C-alpha cells in the first residue's frame, strides 16, 4: 500500500524533469532552440503574382549554384510545377538545406517545360527570379544578383512575373 509520503517526492521529480527539459531546449547563449516540426520544416514558399492569363502552368526552379541559372532546369536542385488561379500561384520547395539559393519562375503557357523566347532571346512567356531582379540589357538576370541566404525554417518569397 502506498503512503501519502511518496507523493511530494513524485511531485518534486516531475517538476525537476520539466525544468530540465526547459533548460535542454536552450542553447549556450540562453536563446531557445526550436526543433524542426511540420510547422518549422525547411521549406521555401514562393508567392507568384502578375500572371497574365490562366493558360498553362507555373514552374519554379531552385538553384544552389550559378551554373544553369535561370533557364536550365536540369542543372537545378529542385523544380516544382503548380497550377494557378487568376493572376496568382504558390510554389513550395520542401526539405531545403540551409545555404545560398536563387529561384527562377516561368509561366509555361503551352506546357512545353521551358520559357519560350523570340529569335533574339526575348521571353515570350511570363518569367521572374528571386529578389525580382530585371533582365540585363542583353541577357537574363545573373545568379549573383538573385541569390539569397537561406538559414532554414519556413521562408516566404514574393516574385512578380515580367511579361
């Protein structure tokens, strides 16, 4: 038979355990460290605006290096296709490791998987890149201008398409 004498001891152990767990959730500087949960997963969410029409689909491409940026999707780290409604769409890159990235977006109106251009290379479909960098005088935006540092967690970027 248990006696009432053991309950204060159990209560004390419970309080000590809760306090120890709270201390374990702090780093050396005293700041709380948040463990990755579905709410704090390593995701980059891209909100795309200024979509000219409802034809086709939206392609978002994530690059961790200059090679291939912005148009060579086969050299990208990830590519996501999404449907759009009216003049807006959202792409989500999941399980992204912290690092340096640039994103390119294309409104693939004819669903051929690439940005259609004129004979001189001028885009015929909507396009955009991270930081909303415009095209250079004679060529697409460069990786060094569109790149951003990603430290982890969930980050949201806004990209306005150019038509």
